[in-house]
């Protein structure tokens, strides 16, 4: 099938808080290939976020809790400071 769409973040002065941002964000799935190996690619989704938004990535620390659950730490990735960053 086709590749699924991506989710992109874009800052906007029109968005004042995350109350204006949907709770669940998904890009479209790719289409089935039917008789071929290639299907239709999913459409990308552009999510507008407020200025000053900080993006962090969860990074596995290599440690586990007593219950054998992995411990993740936040790692800074990007901060949106300008309109349409």
C-alpha cells in the first residue's frame, strides 16, 4: 500500500492556546495497493500551534522501574518563536 501521511507543526499567531488544538491528531493512512504493490499515499496534516510552543521527544534512559517499566526522559527538540516557523 501507499505511505501514510505525516503530521507537521506550524506556529501561528492565530492560535492562542492549546484549547484551540484538537486532542487527537492523525494524518491519513495510505491506500491499499489492490493488484499492484503501490497504493495511494496518505495526505499530510499540518497542525497549527501557539507561538512559544516547545517540542520535546521522549528518549529511553536505559533504566527500568521495579515493575520492569522503561523510564523515558524528555529531550528538547525545537521551540516555535516566529509566526509560521
